[in-house]
């Protein structure tokens, strides 16, 4: 009779140790990229209403219309002095 690997090791502990080691070996730029990709993937499954609700709860300013922060509108109405364009 042979034992399965589940009886020899604590799978949850091995998984956590593996995750900890991978994360410890990453630099900040890689961690940020990984989190951004995971968030993007998660938000892809949200409906538009769910995404709006999430923004309302955590960052309601993202839903405010403020023409002074809309760069494309500023560029469209700005005089062209040849600087920064």
C-alpha cells in the first residue's frame, strides 16, 4: 500500500511557502505589475454597474466630471504655442 503525497506533506503549508518565496524574490516593479494584471483580470469580470459601484465605494472622485483634469479637452481648447505638443 502506498501513501499519497497529501498524507506526507501539508499541501497548504507548501503552497504558502512557495508563494512567500516567489514574492520575496520579486522586485517592487514586478510586484506592482503582477497586482495590476490581477486587478485588471478581476475587473474584466465585473459588469459596468459593478465597476461603477466599486469606484463609488473606494474612489468616487474617478466618477466626477472635472474638465480641468481632462487633458484632451485642455489640449483641444489650448492655444498652440508649440510647447509640449
